[in-house]
């Protein structure tokens, strides 16, 4: 039996030995990329075994101390000709690839292991801030983290138990489609590697990378060179596959195809045998010659896909253990089911992996912006105590989801009239539910995503114009009379050309899709858009001829009276069938403490049970708005909106509700 001291000594020796081994492997990898004397096939197998090694959570126990210095200091002075001899590329491309490889780590002996965040050293703070603008996240921090960094198993115990019992043999294969435009080198590679490292090989048909006309040099020839050297089998072709749809066949692009090996799928005896070919993951890299936008780029990828299931991912994600199996299983059980993972947060500053709540779902507001909300009680009750049961969600975020390929095309794939990015997630969400499908978020599938505070990309004609164009197309085709809520809240959208939506409306008719009212009543009764409403528009005080205005205030603050401008926005209100006076998800309220003459407050509208503080009655004949709980009248004076004793003939208590109909 070992003594305590002896045990500690053994552990220390093991840690030191492991660290030295990984350091040597890193040096070998980089010599491999830069040393022309190595044979191609041997090098390919070596880099695959090293670069594509599955890293288990247990490896975190044997990590070397984090370090800042480059892992290729020893070969920085190697002649440039060495790179040129290894890669059949021009000198400029070889130099670019050399610089990229100098800061690239593959093993676990680096910062960020176990999903932890990193802090950029003080002497690199200036370069950090400068390069943050490149992608609107901390590129320097990302470069400090291994391409194959370890992540814990974030699943709940219920999900781990369920995952272990899943029967995945015989499930349809999946084509993973990743669109990128000017993506950072390390986040793109980390996305690719994490998918291969943590996905069962028999479920992967292929990975399709679609480059939406990046103008950063490293994403063209250097990326091709890196990928071409990485796999053991390489082939290229430059033509249009016959299985592309008509809409994508006329897009000019170059296709570079490769196959990656997932050594984690191999036994030790099979590592060098002829059976290796059956474990290769085909990776197709597509360079679009014109900027097409996310929607059309995804259509290019889906048109190429051979898998029965399409799985769309963003280019700055990290998948976790057991992420793929639940998605594929649910889609395979019902081909009209669209399933998204829980989207965890990877910090845009430190790259710390932060888990998201298992009880949030997707919704939207009057602006037709996607929003995360707490799952309501009715859905929690439906799921019961089973934490592994999927959540039926009204909408999905859109960046990450799995869908049966045939169903994707049966219900109209994407609206090709939409531009660049934005709004496509709500459009497909409405369409799936209204046309016979369903949407789920699976709590047993977790994918980390780098959430940015703003997009680093430019939009032709401006961001607002593109977003309004896409949202208007969604409203015109799918929202029926409820599109008025969007136009009242975003009047500028009326001035944006939505384009011809004839074909999309015809699609809806052909599929015999349900009404948007059905969607609100049956799928999303908690929506900020009330299924039943009596008025929509301005609330005008007849005495002052001013309108109730949110003044841009938030929850807990007071609205006011402002001159009526007739443009909606902050002056757009709806009196619902339940008596709420809503502006998006804010309701007029008496507030927590009521006194005569106290100002009305804005409060978050109740999601399920109506809050009596939010209920008003409108007497169209008199023009009064009476607060049901207090029995007091809404009063307007100067720039304040208050509750006061009701008085016969008080002009400051007379109101006009735009578009009022007693039965709507």
C-alpha cells in the first residue's frame, strides 16, 4: 500500500510526464506542417491521430500548467521554403499558414480547459481591443485556447441516463451544414473539431462548410491548404452536383472536398488497417463567388447534402458530449419534428462556457425580434418531472437545429426572397407549426455559442433595411391580421419593399396551413400579441389631444403624455380581450402602491394568469378608462398619466382608443 507522500509523488510524476508528452506532440504536429522531409501518408495519419483525438473530461485531471508562449518557438526560424515544399501553394499562402500555425494549439495543455475562461495578459490588452472589432469577440482569447479544448459533460443526470439508453444504430445519417463569412480562424476550426470529436461517426454523413464570400485571405487558400493536409484522403472537384436544387445550381462556387478521420471511433488494432476508410468523416468546403447571405448559403449546403437529416450550425460553437444523438433520435421518430439544442453561452470576452437554463423557450415581440422567455407553467406541467423530456417551443433561435431533409423541402425550405440574415428563424417557426410540424428544444443536447453584442458584418442598404424587409415578408405571408402589430410598432417597415410574396402565399395555400390566430391560441397563448384584442393604435386624451407614450421607459417606470405623432412605436397600444392595455410585453398598471393621483406604471404583462392590477374597462359611450382593481379612472394632465377619482364630465378622463371594436 502506498503512503500518502508516495501517492502524491506518483501523481506529480504522472502530471509532469503527461505534460511533457503533450508538449512533444505539439512540437511534432507543427514540425509536421512545416517539415518537407516527412512523407505525406505518414504525416496525414499522425496529424489525424493528434488533431482529431477525442478528449474526454478525465483528461482535465492531467493538464499541464497554462502557458502564454507559442508552441512553435523552436521552429519559428525554419526556412519558408519548407512550408512551400509541404503545401503545393504559393509563397504568400505558405507564409500565411505558417503565421496561423505558430499560435495554434491542439492539445489540452492550454488555457480554457474544462470550459473555463481566459484572461488576456496586460501586455496584450491593446491588441485584444483592436482585434475585438474583427469579429465582435475576443480573438486573442480564442487563440490562447486549444482547438480541441476539453469540456465537461453538462447534461443533467436524467439526460445522461437517457443518453446511455438511446439506441442509435439504424438511425438516419446527418449532414451538418456550417455557413461562415469572415469567421475567425480559431473559432471556425474549434467548431469543426468539436463536431468531429464529440459526434458518433455512424450518425455523420458529412460536414459541409459554406464560405459566404469571405474577404479574409486566410479563409481561402490557407484554409484549403490546412484542410487538404489534415485528412488522409483528398479529392477536389469544381462543378455543380446534379442533386443541387434549381435555385442553387446557378450559384457559381468552388467545391473542395476532404475526409477527416475520427480516431476515437477506432480500436487500437484497427488504427492502421483498411477499415480506417469506414471511419472517415467527409468534409466539403464550398467557396461562394458572390455574397449570398445566410439563407441562400444554407440552401447551397442543403442542396449538396446527402444525409437524411440536415443539421444547421453557426461557425462559432462548441458541441458537448451527447449533443447529436437526442436531436437525431427525435427527428427520426417524427419527420415533421424540428429539434434544437439548448444553446449555452460562450463569453465573447473570456470564452468561458456558461450553461443556459433548461427552462427557457423561444418567443418574439411586436418588433418580430426573437426573444428568450421562461417556459410557462402549462408546458412545465406537460413535461412533468422528467428533465430529459423536450420542450415544445413556439419559435427557435434559428442558428442551430435539426430537420428531416425531405420535410425541409416539403414545407418550402427557406424564403429565398429574404436577404442576408435575420427573421428567417421566425418565418420557419411559424411555418412549421402552422403547416403540420412541431418545434422542440431538447434539454439533453447542449451546444455552446459565442453570443455577440452586435454583428460585425455589413448589410447591403443598411442593417435596418434588411431586417425590416425580412420581417415584413414574414408578416405579410404568415401573420394575417396580426401583422398590424408589427407595422404599428415598426412603422418604418411600411416604407421598405418586401418584394413579391405571391409564391410564398401560394405555398401556404397548397400546404393548407392553419391561421396565425390558431397559432396564438394553441401554440403560443403567452405571446405578447393577444389572440383577442379590441383596439390597436394610439390612446388619445380628448382634452389635451395628447397620446399615452411609453417614452421608451422600462418595467417599473411611468409612461407619459406626448404630442400624438401617428407613427405608432412608443404610442402603439392594444386593449386586449382580457382588459390589458399592452405595449408589446409591457402593461399599464396601478403599480405596487396605489394612492389617489399616483402615476400609472409599466409592468411586465403576466404570462399565464392575468394580473388584476393590469385590467381596465373602456366605456366607449362615455370615453372613460376605469382601473378594475381600484375603481379609479385613468386621468391625463400635463405630461402625466394618473389614476384619480372618477368625475362626471371630467374632460381629462375622456379617451379615444384608435381602432376600437367591442368585438374584434
